[in-house]
């Protein structure tokens, strides 16, 4: 079998969010904000936050078990785990290693990927490459974030804090060699521009300072995420359509031929801009930011799991997933379901 005829198709999806619902009104009791401001500017109504003691691995494990169940597979059938996150459980080793133990994954390789809100698409790209190169038969790709334990819940942090939520999504990629079955990833295009790294970042702790974290940094709130929101917004609404068209053109697919668009869930207004620019009808865009907020690397796999669960997509349909995030990073993936 020649390598070019192997495609990576999705055979299972899963997602998990913590039970604790945090409404906009609850945030308004902690800081100077309002349900009206948050809904108008972002579309978000509520998000989920972990309960005390609940870890990123707890979320990721639940999503992975659901993905395995939906694929009717066991962890022993998986050859590799790729986990995208910007909120690792510990500095090292990566979250994937703790997940590996929880899943009883034997001795298969695992790795964390850090490309922030585009992290899932970066991980998908590597998963696709591992399969189409013939290296692995099945790869588990996970996006997992716990933002809530690291947010500034005072008015100082309100621009960032109101948009983020906790959650995890997972899928299983499998080598598809069936020439009668066209399902699989068609194209992925990724980009980065490190020049903008400090426009959305967490400065401390940093291995570039000694000590990595001190009282002054804590007092100055340098351990909280900081964002130049307007700049991020401006870049997102330019880069997302650009890369989406780049990926579709590489796959020789027209915007009109796409059945479902899954955009990173950073801000509903960003996604409305992108849809308007490309004349994408509302019914072809699925969103869950209203219920879950921005779950960074977990947002797209969570969307995919919901779509799969609700049977919103017919086999053979074209899905286009597009993200933008800190780094800056952006990317788009096109697949046949
Ligand atoms: O997922 C990774 C990528 N992230 C993104 O794509 C996020 C992109 N950025 C955004 O979505 C928007 O910039 C935000 C939703 C974060 C903020 O909306 P904005 O329209 O850009 O607001 P702004 O930061 O320009 O602030 C406008 C006003 C300011 O008040 P003044 O100076 O006009 O008096 C802010 O202090 O809104 C104020 N403000 C708030 N007011 C109530 C900022 N955050 C809040 C808040 N509640 N949560």
C-alpha cells in the first residue's frame, strides 16, 4: 500500500466539562462587569469552572474515555497520545504523562503541544503526519484546559477572565486505507507570528528569571493572563478567513461546498465577522461558546464531539475547522467526515 493512499480519519470523539456552571451574573458579583456587557461583546452566557481538586487530567481522561467508547476501541488500540494545552497541570512533565497513567496507556509515547488556542489544530497536524507517514495506526488527539484556577477575578482582569472556561475534548485518528471510503483529513494549514507573543500571554513564572516567581510578580499580577484584546480581535478577523481559504483552496474545495464550519470559540463576534466576510450562512456554523466560553485548545474538539453526538453531520460531509490564538498562531483544517 503506498503511503499517499493512507488518510487519517476520525473514528471517535469525546468531550467533558466540569459540572460547576458560572454565569455572567456570578462573575458580576466578583468584579465590575455585567451580563449585558459580556453577552453583547462576546456572546457568552455562562462557562464551566472546575471544582476544588478537579484537575486538567480529570477532564481530559473523561473526554478520552468517551472518545474510545464512541470508537469502540480500548486504550491498547492507540499508538500515541498528543495533548494540546496552554494550562499544563505542572511545569513538567507535561499533562499528557499524567493522563497516560490515568488511562493505563502502557508504554506508548505521549507529548504535550503548546500552541495555545490553535493548539488542537497543531496537534491534529502532527497526528495526521504520524498516520499518513505510516508511523502509527491510531493517534489520540486531546485538547484540555483549566483556565479558572489562573484567572484574575478582580476588575483588573475582567477583559480576559470573562471569556475563558474549562473543558476538554478528544478524538481518535485512524489510518484509512479503504479506497471506497473517502473519509479523512484533506488539508491542514498552520501559521505563527512570534512577533506578537506578548500581546496575549502569561509572563510568570518564567525560567528566564531567577527566582521564577517572587512576591513582587505576584503583587503585580504578572502570573495572570494579559491580553491586548483589540489587537487580538483585529488579527483574528483577518487571519482566520485568510487561512480558511488557504486550506480550502489546497483541498480544491469551495466555501459553498463545506457542510460545517467549526471556529475556535474565542468570541462569537469574531466568528460572526469571519462568517460575514466569507458569506457563510449561519446554519453552517456550530457554536458552543454561549454555554462553555473560550476553552482554548479544547474548544474545537469539544465542538466536534457535540456535533458527532447530535448526529449533525452526515458521513461524507466536509468540515472546516479554523482557529486563532496566542503566539500568535492560526490555522485551518479541512476533512471529509
Ligand atoms: O482565544 C484566544 C484569542 N482571544 C481572543 O480572540 C479575544 C479577542 N478580543 C476580544 O474578544 C475583545 O477584545 C474582548 C471581548 C476581550 C474585549 O472587548 P472589547 O470590545 O475589545 O473591549 P476593550 O478591551 O476595548 O474595552 C472597552 C471597554 C473598556 O472601558 P473604557 O476604557 O472604554 O471605559 C474596558 O475597561 O470595556 C471595558 N471592559 C469591560 N467592561 C465590563 C473590558 N472588559 C470588561 C468587562 N466588563 N468584562
